[in-house]
C-alpha cells in the first residue's frame, strides 16, 4: 500500500522542489526515480508511486511518470483550490 503524504514528507527538499518546478506531466529521469525510491524506503520501493507509459521493452527505453493521485497530492497545494483549502 502506498502512503503518498509520507512519501512527500520524506522527499529531500531539493527533489520536491525539482518535481514541482518540472511540472506534473514530466518524464521522471533516473535521478528522480532514485529520489522517490529513497523517500519510499530504498531501492525499488517507489514503484507504487510511478507508472510506465508506453512500451515495457526494452527496459532502457521505459518512460516513467508519477501516478495521477501522486500528482494531485504534490500540486494541489499550489493550485488556487489547494491554497483555499489550506487557509480554511
């Protein structure tokens, strides 16, 4: 089971800032996958937070993206709706 808020809290500040700067539809590079894995508990532990879009083979060509619910949790606080909820 995933703990999205726990993952966000465990991400290094620079990794979270990079995610937010690059936007919700970014393709995750190896460094970002590693940062997510570390925040989730170690190598490969972040697999529940990102998905593959496109072909699964060859392995080197996989394109990883954050799951939609993870995107919502990371970017909702930055939206006008998220800001309004935080102030309520």
